[in-house]
C-alpha cells in the first residue's frame, strides 16, 4: 500500500494506562503523521491523571467526550444534579478527587468537534457521540434513517466518532447528497468508529484504535482504514484497581467496570441504562442494584436492547 498520509484515531481510553501504553508502542511502529483523540479520555480506571499528562505532553488534538464534560463540570454550578449523587456515581467522584484545576480546565475546554482538511483528500469531521450530543452514539445496528437523522448537520464525506466502544465502518446514503469543498457525498457519508482503547464493548477486550491511510483509488485520493487490536496486561489493571483504592471506594461499580474491561462486554454502560429506570431506593444503593442487575442481564440479555 502506497500511503501519502497516515492518521491515527484513539477514543474511549477511560483512564486505562496499560491499554494506552500498548497503543503508544504500536504507534511507534506504525509511524502516523498525526494522532487525534475522540474523547472519553478519563474515568472508570485508576490512571486518569497519568493518561491526561501523557496525552497533553504529546499535544494531540481531542474532542470532548461525555465523561470529560461531566468530570469537568462536577461540583460546579454547571454540573448536572444527577451526577452529584456520590452514592450512585462513586467511581466518578473518586476520579474527580484525583484531578486538579489544571486537568479539569483542560477537559472543560476540549472542543465538541474537529475538522481535518487535507489538500486533495475527502475532509474528515471528528466528534465523540453524535453531532451536538456526546451522551448519545451511533450504534452499529441502527437503521439507516435514524443514523441519517443523527448526522444531518454535517456534510463531510467521512465522519469519525466514538462513544459506543464498538468498531464501525458504515456508509449512510444521505437523501440530500451534501457536498463539502467540492467533495460530493453522493455515494453516502462514511462513518468510522475505532472502538475503545480502554474498555471495548464488542466482545474483544484488546485495546482498539484506527489507522487511516490516504491512498490513490481509481485515480482519486481516498481514505483507507485499518482497525488495530492489541493485547495488554489485564492483571496490571486489576491490581491497580485494588492498590489505588478505587475498588474499595467504589465497590460494586468499580468491580463492574473491571468486569467490562476483562470481558470486552458492555456491562458498565448497560447497567447505567438499566438502573436509571429503577426506583430511587435501588438507584441510591449500587451494591444492591448491581446484584439485582446481574441476576437478569448479560450477553443476549442487555438492558439497552430491551
């Protein structure tokens, strides 16, 4: 493959340092010309501050994910009252306590989206979840009409996002066939999601990221994706959950996050989908709530599919 430009895209790291280090090592071999971050850099794993420091040292551009926004606004007048409940979100409050004003300011000022334009190449639009909403995502099996509605505010032919923790390469045919700087989307808009570095949900627990090569295709420049999968030391993650105090502080919620990392299954987010519809007494007692959730949920019985 004769690539004229190579870009890398990392998303949903969630403070998982061993997973990030595996990606960094692979990036040294792949030698991309630039690296971009798709948000949710932090939370759920013990290394939030370390991850922020590493990413800032490299000065890699990033969009803002929902976890980045919530942590930046926690315990401020702009914060959501929902997340102020420490009993329900102990992991989030523990993570917030590890951060200083400088890290929180960095997270708060991350942009909602980024535009990448390269001479002669189809432009790329980056965002975390869906346009204007980092709390929702483009799921792989969503119907075409729903996805078309989610992305209608963007006219770039290639969109790159995160949030769902599931790799995606899908083309949506837009009825309006928008064009951007002379690049028509007549054939549709291509949506790419690299999956998650630190907490995949597609049944593959390896660290995941995306390489995008600019190549000649039928006489034109086009983007060619390579989805990367990397092993890393899960035992190191489990040990740090204990030694950092995160597991003791956050109990069943942290244990569920650890289970998610080990299995590559969406336990953590699926539980949050389920618990929001439970009575207040259940929502406010994570130990009991997680126990109830696990009795009736898991692969082929996820709450978000119900």
